[in-house]
C-alpha cells in the first residue's frame, strides 16, 4: 500500500499563486509515477500533471505554462506550483501515485479556490 498526504491549497485571488505538496509513504518501490488530478463540482476528476520516475512529464493543456510539477524521488514527494491561477482552476486537488502494476493510490484531496 501507498499512503499519500497532501498539504497546501486554500483561497487565492485570480492571478495569484499556490503550491501543493504531497508526501508518499508505504511501499514506495511500487510507484512508477506521481502527480495531481482535480475535480470541480459536478465534473469528473481530470489529470492536471504527472511525472514519472524517469522524469517524463505530462500536463493538461489548460495548465501548460502556468503549473509546474516537481518530484523528489529521494524524499518521495511531489509538488505542484500553480501560477496565474484562474477561477476555472477552482477544484479539489488530489495527489496520485501510479504503481508499476497499474494501481492508483489517492490522497484525501485539498481544496483550491480562486476567487476575488
């Protein structure tokens, strides 16, 4: 099993920045990739950004150029720096770990609200 604990999030004005952090524990050797997903009210959970253990990254088109994912394999952490936030970025953000066998592990979620 892999346990994920998120921190960060909160309320920010449009154009502002936030940083999300996620720490993984448990059977870390099973993790092939870590990343972030988000779910807005009434919508499906969607990928925001992921990074593999080989440092390949994948971003949703809507966040490219504004969000940056970083991963520390030694510390088993993954961060998401979010700049130039927009109201449409408002959602619950979930840390995700993908095992080599294809299993997904999820954090409890952290709320990000972008509003003036």
